[in-house]
C-alpha cells in the first residue's frame, strides 16, 4: 500500500536540495563560503520568508524579494549588494541546474528556496 504524500515529500526534498545547491554555488563564487548544508538551510529560510510575505496585495512580491535577500544577508558575511548578487547568481544557477536535471532525468521539479524558478 503506497504511503500518501511520499511523492510530494520526495519532490520537496529534491527541490530544496536543488535550491540549496544554487545558493551554495552562488555563495561559493561571491563570498567564498563553502558549506552546502548552510546553503540548504538558507534556501529553506528564504522560502519561508517568501511564503510569509508574497501574498500581500500589490507590494507582496517586492517585500518578499527584500526578505529573501535579507535572509541571504543574515546567513552570509556580506552586505545588501553582495546578498543581492548571491541571489541573482543563485537564480541563474538554479535555472541551469533545473534545465540539466529536468532534461536528463525528466523529473519536472523546481528549486525550492530560489524565487521564480
């Protein structure tokens, strides 16, 4: 008998690991921090911050983006500009990772913790 929600849990974990990998690659490049588990936690916290603010009418996505970059700034040794750079590079990295993963494995997953991907 299949366990309910196993597929959703697996998809969530894969998406979180991909989002964490994108942030890891970006943080390694921008601020030279080499810690994948730190990046995965950052992705999880960033996604939580996004979820708590993006629903606000009209300005929610802008607030959510500032919150997401703020989480990166809080978790990494950098200011706002480098945190935004980490976010931008993570977004590009997530697109590339997802293209490869979804092309090769045909999973159809996203990147949890990286907005818009």
